[in-house]
């Protein structure tokens, strides 16, 4: 007799690029998430010099490509997302994306 264990994958992802050029298409960068997320701690975005240009502790917040009201450069940025799964497993996820104008 076969026993299958069905698990809901934890989906927390960031797009590979976004274009904050005010054309209403892909203008903000936001976390794409699915089932299995229990506690969201923070989302931080860093420029190439390691400076935080955006941070939030609200899962639904998004970044518009600005820091202190100033459009940021077309460049690669890194992110850090920290959360806890429904199985009480802490996760810190990092990656990068491109800001295009």
C-alpha cells in the first residue's frame, strides 16, 4: 500500500525585474506569496553598495523604485526576505533583481 504525503509548497518569490516608469505595467516590485506562510518578518532591498533602499514588515507593501522620493538607478538590487512557515520553520531568503526604466 502506497502512502502519499501531500504538502503545500511555500511560495515566496520576487520577480527577476521590474520597470518603475509609470506606464502602469510592472511599476512596483512586490512579493509573490502562496500558502504556507505563517509569520512575515521583513522584506529589505539593498543597492549595490549594500544600502537599504526599501524595507517593510508588511507582506502586501511594494517598492516603487524610489528612495527618499528619488528614482533609483537602473541596476541590479539584492533582497532579503525573512519569514516563518506554517511548520514553524524560520526562513531567510536572498536573491537579486534588475530595475529597468
